[in-house]
C-alpha cells in the first residue's frame, strides 16, 4: 500500500541527496550545474568553472610539469582552496594554474645594426673605456669581440694589441694609437641566446710632434730614414734599417732627395692630403746659405750643396719641423770594389770556400751585404750556407748541393752603394756510390720505372712515393734500359760522364745502347733470376731481375763472346737445352707405359 512520506522527511532526503551528488562530482572533478531538492526554489544553484586546457602547465612550457587536473587527491579528500569551498571558492571546480612570466629576450639597449652601428670616437693617445651591457636571457651573460660580419678583426693587428674586452663584464678598454676606423661587433651570449652590438670606432690623429722623412741620394744608391727627434737610420735595399748614424754622408756634386710628413707621437699622419695632392708641401732650410732646396710636385725636396763640410738641414711641414746633420765630403777616390776583385768562386761539396771583396773610397764607413740578382736580400737555398762579414767584406761558406749559384755583394759607404755580381760554382765531391733506374725500352716517359739504391728496389707508377719490391720484373725477350748514376756522399751526380762497366751473371743476356737516351739496354733470352752489376772505381751496385717465361721459344740468339762493357763468355746453354729436351722425352715414354699397364 502506498503511503506518502511526510513533507518534512521528503525535504530532508532531497537535501541529503543533493549534498551527496555535489560531493561525488567534486571528488571526480565533474562540475554539476545544479543539485536541488524537489522543493528548492529554481534560483538556488551551485556552479563551478569548467577546466580549460590552456590552464595546464606542461614540460614544453616554462615552469615545469603541472599535476593532472582530472586526478583525485591522494587521500580521497578535496583540498580546501581547490574547489571544495573551504576558502569560499567555487565548489566542484579545478584550481586555476599559476601565471608564469616569460624571461625577456637577450638584447643590447642601443638597437644597432650593420648599417646603423654605434658610433664611437677617440684621438690617438686617448684611453678608451666603455662597457657594453646586454639584458635579458636565461642565465649569466658573457661577451666576445668579432670583426664586421662576424669575422675576426683583421688588419695590422693594432686592435688586438691596443684593446681588450672583459668577457664577463663586457668592458672594452685600452689606448688608441693607430689613426683608423675599426668596425667590430660585441657579441653577448646567455644560454642558447645571442645578441650583437655593431660598433664603429674612429680614431683621429693626435697633435703633430715633428716631421719624419726619407732621405736618398739623387742616384738612389744611398738610403736613410730620419725620425721626428732627428735620429738617422741607415737603410739597405730589401733589409730596412740596419744602424743609426750621426749624419748623412754625401760627396760634392751629389744631391739629396727628402720626402716626409708631419706625424703625431704614434706616427699617424696629421696633415691629410687629397687625391690630387697626396703630400702637403714641405720646406727645407740649411745652415749653409749656398745650399738650395727645390720642391717637386711629386712630394719631395731636392737639396744640392755648395762646398764641403758639415751643415744642418731643417724640414718643416704642418706647423712642426725636424732637423738632421749632413756631412759633405770632397770627392777623391771613386767608391767601388778594388781592381782584381774575384767575382767567380769555385768550391767542392762538403768543403769550405772563401773570397774577399775589398772596397775603395769609403774609408772606415764601409758595410757589406748580400743580395739576389733581383735586388732582394739573398735567401740561400737548402744545401748552401753562405755569409759575408759586414765590416771586412770576406765571403765564407760551404755547400752540399753541387750547382752554380748567382748572388750579388753590395758595399755601402759615404752615402753611395756599389754592387758586384758573383758566380759561385760548387762541384760534386768524390764518388761514393751508384744509384740506378730501370724501365722497359721504347716504353715512353710514362712507363713503369724502378730505382735501385743499395739493396732497396722501388717501383714507381704514377705514385711519387713508390712501392718497395724485391726485384725488377721482366719477361723473356724484353729489352730493359738501365741508367747508372754515380753520386757523391751528398747525392750529387758528376758533371762529366763516368766510364763504368755493366755485366750480368747470365751469359745469354745481350747488351746495347738506347740511342734516344744513352742508357744501357739488356735483353733477356732466358727465364730465371738475373743479376746485372754496375762497377766503377771499386764500387758496385747489383740490380736484380726476375725474368718469367713466355709461350714459344725465346727470341733472339744467345750472346757469344764478350758482353757489352765487360761481359762473359757463354758456350754451354745449347748442351744444357738438349739435355732438358731428352729428359722431357723420357718422361713422356714413362707416362705412356703406365697408361697401358
């Protein structure tokens, strides 16, 4: 029988059911839109915000990994503040993910580019001190220098010599010395990020301190360089500065050519010139009134002198001046090398040689150097050691390379220069041993070749290194060419032909001459090991051949009498061949009898 529950009981049951549904939905992360009792008003409801995927932090995003929003709390209870309403938050919803701030990108504050670099200026002698700071990044920032376009900073090396960059602070410091323009980059690194500051540093010349200039005689054989403080350096062609002298020496009738520029304390030019006037005009005065200076549009002054004696010349340009001393001597004996000076020197490999080159007309101010025929300092090749005493002019040396060398002895004195060409011929030392090379006759220049030195045999075919072998291979009937090269202990070959002999240990070998090369030919008619021996002045070299047989009889006839050069008699091969033929016939009969049996 159906009985109605009292109204108060039904109301309590409805409320209990609603609470159970809400609790269950909260525990499983399911947001119920409404849970009401039968008698509750329609406006009474509890809501929760649906969980969004964008609120979840994963391993691919900053901040690490967030817990799964659909999983229950470990103890089965709802944590207050996480949707259970413990702190007044919405019931049944997941917590909002914390907001993670992204780090700023690594960057310099100036915002430069290759076309719009940061412009810095300095004057030669100034201390440069600037710190480049990049902000942002994911860790510590380090700094390095690079050239324009990311390449190394190149040039005369002055930048690396004058400036340094602290890699941890980005501080660039140093002293500017070379007047030029530097384009470079300061590169900041933080983790995997990079930032680049493009910089152009312009260094201007400092204040002028004097004039530096080159001095040469009118005939171009005497050279000097005068510094801003008046120091005179004597120079030699191809060698640069060789010594400091108290004055520039000239003789009467000789003029000097002076060309120079005003510079600062670091040698930077202080008076710029245009394309049509690269050198500004300078003036020259002398303490001797009769001396005369004439300016040339090429950028130099030519000074002629009146009378012998000392005087001081002063060069002025760009508001500064420099003075130096000139000594004009009386022309007496002409400067040069003494008569009968030996210019052809001979020597022998391994033995010292010497020669003297006395000079005249220069007094005690005589200096000697060696040059190549083209005027550059002499650079002796490997195998030649040669030098000249700079004061006495004595040439000494030795050589292991037998050949003719050409060089020049240069004497400088009194502001002039004398040059004498020298021919040095070095002959080979005494015979020491043979080397030999072998190739097939008429095979051309690209044929296989073998070299024999001592007991070493090397095969060459395209590869310059060659392969080590034990013998030279050949076939019956081949005609091989042997080239014998007697050498001294340094490997030099005699310049004159050497009368040597070539023999073989197989009497049937035939010798001859290859007309095109002059080499000795040997023709092999017998298949076996052959040793060809070269002899000269008590020395010998054995060349081993391995001659393999070919189908059919050997070509040619056995040699009779004496082999080319020395040879040996051969009269036994025929009898040996007949015996071999008889033995072969006997073997054939023996095989036929065994078959019949």
